[in-house]
C-alpha cells in the first residue's frame, strides 16, 4: 500500500473555529510532512516530523499546531485562522529525511477560511 | 545554497509530439532531483528521481530525464504527448548535508492540444 490518506477532503471554517486535519500512512515511513499550496504556486513546506519528533518548523504561525500521535498519523490543528490561510494542505511521507527518498503525497484538504 | 529554476511557466504541445520541460538547479552539496506531476485538485505523484546513480533516469508513463552536472540541468522529456499528460509539473531538489531541505521549482503547466 503506497497510499497517503487525508481527511477531510474539504473544510470550511470561520476565523474563530478550531478544526483539525488528519493524515495517515501505512508504509512504515518515519518522516511525515505538511505543506501549504496556494493556487498556481508550488507547495510550501510547513513542518517535518522525523521519528515522531518535530524536526523542521518553517516559521509557521502558531495558529497552526502539528501533532504526530504515532508513526502512522499526522494531525494539523487549526485555530483562529485568517482568510489568507485558505489553501490546499498536503500531507506527505517518506522513508526518512534523507535526500534520496521520494515523498508520497496525499490528495490534500481544500481549506476555506471565511 | 540550493535553488531550482523551471525555465518555462507554460508549455503547449500537440498530442503525439515530444514534450520537453526544462529544469536547472544549483546546489552546494550532492543533490537528489525529482520530477512530480500534479493534476488539477490532486496531490503530487512522483514521475522519476535522480540520486547519483545512472544519469539517464526513466520514470512512469514514458517520461525520462537526464542529469547533466556540467549544465546543472535535469530536463524532463517524453517522446509522444498524450492528452492525459496535461497537468502541472514540479522539479524538486533535496539535500541532506547541512540539514534536510526540500526545494520546489515554480512549476510548469503543460497543455496538450488534440
């Protein structure tokens, strides 16, 4: 199974809401990633988890809070978002954070902040 | 420092004609290079990767790319375009030395005319 799943597919939330995005993989990968992708732009790396520990935070605002409960699951908790946070949020995984391992991407969650 | 430049923001070809998507990179370390494809409102799918083995790399769906160190290029080609190839293509470089880093090119939109 080379699939990364993400739920929900679509999410609409108000600026005062709290919501969470979920990502799951069963490939035994030890690295997991969150990306943000705006329309007609490449994905921007937000967070990297390696062996369930946060290893990279690309200066993401604290209204985004990642969590890695176990090696198969990755969550992104959202609180007090702004309309400019509307985007496609992609999760990915790889065997490890070593340069020659490719990343497997999920289909994304389309987030709209109203 | 690492960077990736995709030389064309848009490429348009006729079905059955060759495809060339151009990518130049700069890297202070030995890089790994990848091409990913993204169909509308979908996640990214790996086409092929270079990790310092053979310089001519074959990927899925008839795509291939050649790593040319002297030209710092990693161009993607396909002998005969198919309508289903219409998508966004990203050239990506990763490094491990000096800290893990994934860098995306800006993307090239491929249009295929019937």
